[in-house]
C-alpha cells in the first residue's frame, strides 16, 4: 500500500475539580488555533510538501470530541507515517495535553505540543517550567511561536522520523497577510453551540497589561491580515454553510485596517445579502474611533467582549491597564447600546487592594450605574508568559504547581488581604450577586428598550447563570449537555466502577436538565412580560441615562478615594490641553 502521512490536530480540554475532562455534546467558543493549523496543514497537503507522500488531516476539539490516544496510534500505524499535534495548548490544558501524549509516545508515535503555555514559558522564562520538563523527558517535541511558514519544516522532520526536541520561533513572528485561510471543517464547527467558527484578523497588542500573555507571545506590534484575506476567509467558510464568526483579535479596534475590513463585511451583508454575524473583542476606548461602533453594527457584530477588568483606577494602574478610563465607561457602553449590540465585560477579582466587601460594593455599583449586559468574572491569575508570573517566580513567591488550576477561576497565589477561603467566597458570591433574577430582568429591559435582540439576551443570561449555578464551570467553558467518560479521569484519581459511575452520571444529567429547564422558564416568563409591555421602549434607569458633565458628583462610581484622584488627574489634563489650544490661538503682537 502507498505510505501516507496521517496528521491529527488535537485541541485538548482540561480537567474539572473531580478529575473528568470538561467535554460537551455542543461546546462553546471554537479554537482559533485549531482552525489556523488546519488551514495551514491543508495548504501543506495541497503543495505536496512531503513529495509523493499524501497528507491526510483530521482536527479534533476535545471540548466536544472524546480523544482515544490508542485509536489515533492505530490509525497512524496503519497509514505508515504520521504524528499528533496538540495545538493551542493553554497553561490549564498542559496537564491534559501531557496525559494524551504519554500513551502515544509509549507506542512510538511522534507528538508535538504548541500554544500559549509553551510559547509564554519560552518567551519569559526560557522554557524553565515543570510541565515543559515533563514533556521533554517524555520525548515530546515543543513548538514556540507561530506556525505560518514553519509547519512544513515540522512535517518534513516528522515524515523522516527526526522531529527536533524544540522549534523555537518566539522571537521571529511571521507576517500573516496572505497566509492560508483559518478553516474548520463544517462537521466540526457544527459541534459548537450556534455552529460558530473563528479567525484572527490581526495579532499582537500595543498595551502593556501586566497580567496579559498575548503581548509576550504575539508581540506588541500589530500584524494583520488584509481586507482581501478577511473577505476570503468569510466567503470560504460561508460556502460550507458557516454563518457565525468569532474574530479572536485581542483588540479588533486597534487593527489599523478595521475600517476597510468592516466595509468589506458591510458589502457582503448589504450588497450580497450574506447572512453573517460576528463576535469581536475591543478595548474601552473603541467608541472614540469615528464610525467604529456604527460600522461594527452594520457589518453584523451582534456581541462584543470588552476588557473592562475593574472600576477601581488604583487596580487598573497597578496592572498597567492605564488605557482603561472609568470616565469613559458609560459613554462606551451607551454607544454599543445605541447600536443594539449585546455587551460582555470581563471583570477581574483579586487585585491587591480588593477585599470581599469592596468587591461586593463594586458589583452593586456596576449593576446600578453601568449598562453592561453580561459580566464575566475571573481571578487575577499569574499566567506563565505574563509579567506578573515572571515577577512572582523571580521573587520566589509560592505558586500553585498544578497548571490545571490556571484557568482564571481557581486561586493560584496567596492574596495580601484575603484568605483563600475569602477569595473563593468572593468569586462565588460575585456571580450570584450580579446574576440575580431581578438584575436579569433589568438587563433584558435595557436590551429591549434599545430594540436589540432580547431573546438573545434571554439565552445568554440563562447560559451564564446556569453554568455557575448548575455546572460549577465558567460560562466560557460551559456548553450544552455535559459528557463524561469513565475511563478518561485524571491519572492519580480512581476510575469509578461502572455500576457506580453510570447511574450517578445519568442522575446528574437528568437533575441538571430539570434545573436548566426551570431556570429558562423563569427567565422566559420575565422576557414575555417585557415583550408584551407596550411601554418597553420607554424604559430607562440610571445606567441608561445620557452621560452628563456632573457625573463625578452624582454617580457612586466616582466616589472612592482612588476614583476621585483619577477624575482630578483627568480634569487637570483636560485643562492643560485646553490652555495649550488657547495659547496656539493667541496671535503674537
């Protein structure tokens, strides 16, 4: 038989607190790394980079597909050649990636691991990491950096049976313009909630947030695809029936080509009647860009994620998040409201100045004064590849040695003011305090008053509240119908006997479905009451009122000492700029 090279691309999941792989019948956000590698691999196959040896490619996202290493090994053996690439591996996914790789290596299968953990560790610590050491000991190849223009080298080495221990391109980031289209096979995208696929229009971020890994992995200089590239990506995916896209740029508003890209998408929607929609990520100053918010809405942006992070200026300054100005929050959020776009806002808990009471106070202020739809809570986590992690390692501060816990919803380092128990209680209570039934009604009323999609808000509120209340999993990791495989429990934890596991699992699923259904019906009754209210478009509250000049005196958002100091500095800067403009208008005598 003709020898073939079988390439398996696997995006690993990670373990829950009981040691089971987090997996769903329909998973949430799709992996852009998997789409990018699949597109690059298809291009390598089409260009026949292995000569007469054909390349057969399959991509799997473990959040919606069970991975059986022995079956992968059998299929590679049957083909005569091949390898397994574990792609886009984040720090919390590194232990699971190693557990997938070990039985493959025991069979002599070549394995490579790439992604943010490997790249971040080599970027900041020259690879000094316990899990990196474990990978090397197991004979796993490591890939740091980005694969555009480099994947063929890895494939040729694997075909020759001579993978290098390390491919390090972290200091040589490629130009991504004109590179192969990020692509997910339609049958794989259909395993995500809403049949969403993803692509990046650009990489890199100019800001310096100390908790961020992106600036040290993808760089601080924006590299971007051309408008032609983006149009090609959308058309290619649309041709296979995919209509919903997540643009994964950390900050699409800082992509210098945002306007021509949006113009192309507007032309597809308005000129060619493409039924497409987008989720994007932006910063808190995006509304200052002329026409940005309006064009996003016309291009089909239906949801936007905003890195709000905190409402305490001292916390923001400490994290080098100086681009976030609390005086701009309401203007920015109201701009998205007027465009009928649903807003998500990330909010970080556990800054050094935080206490349990201050966190609860700030959440109450947000609910009352900021027109945010969905608030997502995260622990301030020292992720490998970030400045925060580097400083703690150099200072010898004890960190949680289990990378599985670095998922932004576990405490990984001691807090200066709160005990571990207080941190965990603050995290749990933050979700419960924001997602009360009363506030869910407020959010839906705000959405309905702008003639935005209130039914979409109903779905999202159900998803977010239920993920925490019933699944005990962050909404961004939660999908539809939890799947558990008895034999896929984390090594070191006992495999439950079948007679115990399956009845318990089935009863858990049944109980959760009942609870999910009850929650949806309760929220739907509220939604229908709003929908039938003839005055729903006249609804307003403090958060929805237009921004006024005297808000520093009238809004609690600005009443803390740190907020007052920030407002004073901002006013001083505005006065100085005004004096400078006045001076330019004075004609010398």
